[in-house]
C-alpha cells in the first residue's frame, strides 16, 4: 500500500517499515580489507620511490665539482711508553749478538727517531670525479688502476648486443608457441603446454646461468667451433631462455583477447585456420605482442646472474657475437662488493644502476600504458 505524506508525495512500502535492500550496510571486515589493500598499494609505491631516490642520490656525487677527500691523520711518537709483558727489572739487557753470513761491512746509517705524522686519504675527491666524467663516454673500463678509467660505452654495447641476441632467439619461439596454443592446440594440449612454459619463469637465474656455463657453452662451442667458450652468443641464448615465459604469456593473452568474431568471419570468407591465424588474429594482437617483446627486453636488460656466469665478463666493443662481453648489470654484481663506500668507483656503479633503472622503467611504462592501450582500442574498434 501507498500513502501520502505531508508534502503530498507518495511513500513506498519500504518507507513504512519494510527492509530497504538498496541500503548499504556497514561491515568492519569490508572496511578493514579495503584499508589493507589501499595501504599495501601505497606502501609498494613508496618503496619504489625510495629505491629510486636512493640509487640516484648515491650517483649524484660523481657530478660534484668540489668534493674534498676525507683525511685521517696518524701520529707516531718516539717517546711513547711501550707496553711490556712479563717481569720488569732495572738490570740492563745484555747486548744482542746478531748472526751474520759472509763478509760484514759497516755501511749502515743511523737515523734519529723523530715524531712522524702522515695523512691517509679516503673517498673520492675533485680530481677523481673529473676523471670519471671525462672518461665516462669512452670504451675503456679500468676502474682499478693508477690512472682509472670509467668508460661505459663497452658495457652499453655489450648489454645491447646480449639483448638483441636473446630477443632474436626468444621472440619467434615464444610468439609461435603462443599462436599455436591460442589457435590450434586442443584444450588438453593447451593445459599441458601453457603451465610448462610458464613454469620456466620460476626458475632461478643462477640455475639457468649454471646450465649455460656447464652445458650450453660446451655444446655451442662444439657446434660453431669458435675460440672463446663464454661469449655474448652463449649469454644471449641463456637470457633468451629466461625471457621466453614472459613473451609467451603476454602474447598468448593478447591473442586470446581478440574477439571470436574475427576468427569466425575469416573462416566464413573461405580462409584456412593457418591463414586466419597469421593474417587476421596475429595482426589484430600486434600491440599486445609488441608489449610482450618490450617486457622481454626489460627482463634481459637488467639480468645479472646469467650475464655474470655465461658472457665471459670482458669489456669489449666489438660486434662479433662470439667474443666475450660485459653488461651493465653484471658489472654492478661483480664489483659492488669490492668498492670503497663513497669512492668514485662506488658512485659510478650507482650511476650505472640509475641507467638500468631508467631504461627498464621507460620500457615497462611504454608497454603498459601506450601499447596495451592501443591493443584495447583496436579490439574495441575505436
């Protein structure tokens, strides 16, 4: 029943004492869960920002122009009372007779003992920073020397060469495997192939690096008959193995997201399954595939253990795939534990870390916001 209110409006039965199912009931469990999720998200963002700030803060001193080295003065006083052990007596000690061999000549000079003081410098100073900046864009990486050189060009070339080889190996395999899984494999086969490939993503990098060091390097050397056992080719193949699961997973998701109407329309026009897969489904998912390749590049670019174990770690500028190289990440992993805190070498390693951070951040941002956005617009027909 309905009844009129004082203002002439008709009230419903829900206003006359019945339960209103549209009213939102407050629940503490939902409230706490929402706050925990929100707090976790903000904490994750805060941690990323703090890491970003820390890495860049440690690399900033390399650009300073007036950094005074820390000095420690050490004094030696000849009149200091020496600490003795055992019984102390006033009797003079017997002269000590030295044992001699051959002819002895009186050629010794007696020097008077005086107070000494000297200074030990620690840390990087103005000259070291200037040297690092001048040699930064050279090809020589010799940080431990009388005349240290901090050229990162060889490291950049090695990193890009390894990345190119690994993506050249991993991308075709991962994309074709994803295309087969999404378009041709039966449900049972798909349930076997997809988890098996994705399981590879859980393998520790050190395990893949050890496999490349002990098995893959020897096998490839026997096949291609090159001289250097550990080189950029071996490292690229090993890193490609690590990148395959990422490229496969994202590519398979992009292919599956293509509307079935595309597939059915192509078959209705007389195209075969292979023609539909290669000329309809694959082009429609191109932005997602490109995003997968970009994320694979980011995975390889920042890899440390595989590069450290399988590339030979020689900073060379050549383009020969069968020579040893050194990557940016491997340089940090190999040398960070041996540097002096606050030294120029220490700051340069953090500068290399900043470059890695910027590159991977840009790659992931492009893949996430631009490329995937284009994929969704293409699928939605916009």
